[in-house]
């Protein structure tokens, strides 16, 4: 007897298999914020438009073909048009930003490719936070800013494919993982190099070569992502957020956030508080 294969559920633009708290257009692009219950399981489905997904809160496992991605706060996922996938959320549930990309818009972008990819790199996490800030700021939504951030994500992830981190030596991966695991730690380049058994200049050069940017830039981005999570999801005083995220003081955090996202810590927290309740 021939097995009957059920068709994959395909969702039209701005429609998702969960609650949508808000949706806005930015030019031709559609931005939607979605929320997921604890341990929510989404059966295999696909979306009509290609999409950039930013994980804002929570974590989940996503099955794509034979691969399983584990996504947490700050993870950015790119899904091509019609890519089947299924998801299972952790007990705490989750919240995501979805930026849907119409085929006509992509066609005008020329060389910008949409390939299935995911990254928890700090630079993409901050781009995702900027996109979300554009959404929650309401009337200030800038189509140009949204399009620029999306192009930066797509182009950046394409470059990452051409420079796979898996090709990096193990000692360098361990150094990067130490930074990722505790971005607030006050570790020096000399200390990282000593642990890796290499010269500091060699570590700095290899880090830029394999990961596309200096060690210091990576640390700063990870600290800002940590600060954004705390500002968004907790009531911790801003001065304590700065210390928790590894900044010298509240002023240091303020300068860094203003430079990266054109918003103050208090302004960012206020914008995140405007997000509708589930």
C-alpha cells in the first residue's frame, strides 16, 4: 500500500501558526512579532515569502530537512521561500521578530542571496535588535533603515558561508566560545592567548581572519546583546544592567548603545515595554 504524504501547511504573508502581537509594513517588507507558549510544538510548515527571523526571547529547536538548529535569544535565522521546517519551544516559550521578503523586492536587490542559514553571532543579533526597535517605535518606522538592516543580515550571512568557522583551529574556537559563554568577563587578549598557547598577535590575526572582525568588536556586540536582553526582559536598574553586561558603568553602556542603535538604555527599555501583552 502506498504511503500517503500530507501536504505541508503553507502560510501567506503576515500569517503564522501562533499568536501575532503586531504587524507593520516597511515599504514592501512585512514585520511581525510572534509569541509562543511554553513547549509549543509547530508541525512541519512553510511560508510563502522568504523570511529573516530574530529570536527575541526564549529558545527552541528547529528541524530543517535532516538538520536540527538550536536557537536562543539573539539567534538570527534566514529561511528561503517555501522552506519546510518544524519547531519545538522550551518550557519558557518564546518571542520572535519575522521580516518577510516579497519575491519582487528580492529580485530588485540583485546579488543579495537568500540561503538557509542561522547565526548567534553578536553582530547579527544587534542587527536583529535594530529591526525590532524599528517595529516597536511605531510611527517612526523607517523603510530605508529596515531594508538596510535586512540586506546587511543577508550579505553578512552569505560571507559567513564563504568563511566557515568550522575551518578554524580548535584553540581558536575555544577562545571564541569562552567569550560567548561569558561576554561580561574582564579577560584580556594576552590571557586568551596564554590559554590557547599562542602569541596574542597570532590570536588577534586568526580571530579576524576566521570570524570577520576583531576580538574587541565581538566582545562589545555580545555585551550589548546581553544588555538589550536585560533591559527588555527584566526590571534590573540600568546601572546594574551595565555591570552585569560587563560595561564600566551606566554611562559606558549608554554611549555604546547610542552608537550601536541610536537609542539610550532608558529609551530602549521604554520601547520594549510598549510591546503588547500576549
